[in-house]
């Protein structure tokens, strides 16, 4: 019997054991969401914005920020802060935000904002949106969003969405076909300085990128099965990406040359998930199965053509990745008069098979270059057992607690591979307090185990930036203690505000560490800290005399601390977000089909620190856009947007050393490239 088969047997025995632990309560116990402390919004509350989808509605809920799902190990407990009909989606790629974008407004009954600690969905924290929908009739929507830029890129015409949802017989369905596409580009100078600050090289470069990801997805819910419910989720996506950069380089003591960089990638991914929930003994049992995979081929080529009579130089790096993940999970809920128990078990098999090659141009032909650790197979087999309990405490208080752990076996074949075993405790404690009719307060302490990127185990080469990672089979999953508190309140009919503060301690954080005498690679650092605060507000301007006016703001301050593995100094976590601010103003005059708005955003990240260099790459400093929309152009909503009003640019400053960062500076690179304005037309309709 294999490890995976053995864990499957353990999981089935665990499910049977739940009956013994359950005690006895009526089989028809009401497991619906509680009514206490909800803020409820109906479609009528959003009429002024003329929304087309459930996502359009949710984005207008005052002071509510949609948090994307965290990529948990396996399925794990729920993350993010959005549910549909009180349930999380049993999928990973086909996530809830995409699903909301396919649900027409006509199928939305209401949106409930409630504290996560009052729900029966372990893993959530703070305020959660539960979108209640019904699909009694067939309806659909479509959207097309062409984009135009005057510099460096061709028009983007392939960004579209088509979706339909409804019910036929006992099957409720949602189908979608869309293409996520993007074009980007910038041009401008780059200056290279020596350690004394003198210019030693000048570059003029232009780049453009484009990608297309057409996707077919579907969700099917089977009703009328007595007290049982079944769901099926599926997704298939094609991936095609391309990046091109051309430039000239010259300097006082350098030969003039032209440099060409080409990156291309293509592949596909898929996901199939299903769950079945039914009454079992005194409670409810849900069985979940999911399989997904991705195949991706990547090639990076660099060529340099010299002005004088000398041979061209160049390199090429190719990689093919095949990834799969198989998950089996069971969840059991048991309602009692004082609260509710939840038990879950999950077993997962992850696998990455990667094959890569490095080539150097010689005599006009690319010749193989040996580099240890480029190819290998990495597998992880894991089982998780968790138990949870939530209940009201009286006087507006509620508590939710989970506890358990996981066992994993991590094996790498090839590239100096090894086999290791880990035992990790996991759990959380969350408290919610309804401090007043318009005020919610929550506290959460959680221990989370992170997911490793299996590509970090392997050697890799970045020809574009001339950096190389060695193979490192000795990676450990990071673990995080997360302490967070959140306050949400409404000040009359004018302001809704949410304030969140957090402190995270991260053990075995993954960063760049020394490998051998001169190598570097992603690896583990013992400990790091991350802390900060986030403040979001919605200000309604009606009471101030501006009918249909609204301002949304968000401020995030975050700092972090980690001990640099090379120098021992304390610094911020490499490439981590430090400050972010967004401001949105919109005006939707009552009784008018016209609307307009202004959006602006700013973000600042810490330096990206490697063993041989450090620097910061960003676009900004401020992104701003202005839009004008009409909500009835032959039955369509049409929005015209002018982006990058303040001339945000693409910048990169980095300092490269002759060896590691403790050695003298080899050169300093300063890049400043023009992006230019961005014009977008969005056309949405229904059928």
C-alpha cells in the first residue's frame, strides 16, 4: 500500500469516527447563517450604479474590501472574505470572484455583511460578504474591453467575457467563456554608473509584452436530492505569453552593440472539482474531490550583435513544467443548542516534474551548457486533520476555534534530492463582538502553514537580469502566527469605516540565502516579523449636498523585519509591500444614465535583495484614471476610461556588486521608461 493510499484509508476511518463523537441532535437541525448582526443590501440599494453582475454590486458595498483567496495547501479551510449562498467554492482556480462576475444582477437576492466568527465556515476572519443568489430563469451577460496605447504596443482587442446561468430541471448552472488578455510596453533610457558615480554605459531600450488566457469554466449545482446537495466545478484554460525587448548600448570604453531579448511561453491548465453534502447521523457530511494540473513550456533567448567585426553572443534557457494536484477532503458539521462543531480531514498529493536546459551561442549555434540541478521531480504527500467549534457567548459576543495539524512527506528525485517528513500544528481562535447596532469588532489568532513553490527547489537562470539560482532541495514550508483585529462602524448615513491592524510572525520564511561559496537560491530564514494597519472608508456625499456623490479611500501601512542571511543586519522582507493608498471618487446623479469618476493609487515596496545585488522595480509613483459611462446605449453600459493621467513610468534602480553584497560595487543601474496614456472602452450587455 502506497503512502497516498494509506492516508486515504486513514481519512475514511476518520469520517466513520465522527459518528461516534457526534452525540445526538435532531437530523433536521437548522445550519443556516445566523440573523444576528447582519448588514443586508438588496439590488435596489445599488440601482444608481446600474450594476450588471453580482461582483459589480459587491464592489459598491460601503467600506468593504474584497480579499482574494489565499492559495492554501490543498483546499484547507476557507480564505478570502466572500461566500455564495453561505458556502465556499470547492475549487482553487475557478474562484469565487470570477464566479460573481458571471452572475447577473437579476439572480441576486441580497448581500449580507456579517462577522466571520458567527458563521459555520472555519478559516474566515473579519467581515465576510455572503452573496445570496437564485437562478430560476436563464440569463446571461457579455462584455468586451478593448484597450489602446499610443506607444510601444498594438491595440488589445481580445479581452472579452460571455456567461450564462440558469436552471434546468434539478440542475442549477453557470457557464463562462472568457479571455484574460493584456498588452504592455515602455521605452526610455537606462544609465549605468560605476562605484564612484561616473556614467560608464548608456542604453536606449523598448519592450512590449502580450498574453492571452482563453478560459472555459462551469459550475453545476444539483438540487432536489432530498436533504443532499451536489456541486461540480470545472475549468480549462490555454496560456500564451510573449515578451520582446530591443535596445542599443554604448559607453566610453565599450563597443556599440544591439541587444535583443525574447521570452515566450505556452501551455494549459485544468481543474475538476466536485462535492456532495448530505445528512449523516445527527449532522451534515460533505465529501470533496479535486484534481488539477498545468503544463507550461517556457523559453528565454538573449542575443547581442556588436558593431565591430566580432561574433554575436547569446544564451538560451528552456524549461518545461508539468504540475498536478489531487485532493480528497471530508467535512462534518454537527449543530447543538449551544453551538456547532466542525470536523475535517484532507489528503493531498502534489507533484512537479520539471526539465530545463541552458545553451550558449558558439560559432552561430546554441551549444548545451551543463548546470547541476536544472531538472528534477518534486512530490509532496500530506494529510490534515482539524476540529472546530463556534458558538454565541451572549451580549453580542461569538467565538470560533479550530485546532489540528498536518503530516507531510516531501521528496525530491534528482538534483541532489532527499526525502523529509514534517509535523505541523495548525489552528485559530476568533472572537466577534457586536459592540452596537452599526459597530462590529473582531479578534483572530491563527497559525497557518504555507505552500512551497516547488520551482524553488531547482536551479534556474534569468538571462534578462543575468542572475542565477542554484538548486536547493532543503526547503521547508513557512509557518505563520497571525494576530489580527478589525473594527467596522457606520457614522450615521455619511461614513462607513473599517480599521484592521495585524502582527505576523513567520517561521522558516523563504528568501534568498547563500548556497556554497558563491551560489544563492531561495531558502529558509529562521524568523521574520510583519506588522501594519489598513484603514478603508466610504463617504456618502448626499448629506453634504452632492446627490449621487461618493468617495472611497484605502490606506495601508506595513513594515517587516528579517535578519539578512549574508550580513546579519535587520532589514525589511525582500520585495514586500510597505505603503499603499487608493482614492476613488464617483458621481451618479439620481435619475440620470450618466456617471463619471476618478481613481488614483500609489504603492511602495521594499528592495528586492539578493546575495549579489539589491534594487527596487516599480511603476508609478501615482496611477490615476478618469472614466465616463452611460448605462443605456442601445441597452448596454458603455464606459470610456483614460488611464495613466499623471504619467506613471516604469523604473528600476539596482546596485550590483563584484561578488556578494559585502564586496565592492560593480555598477549601479537606473532605469526610467515612458509608459504613456492608456485608453479603454468597456461595453457590457445582457441577454
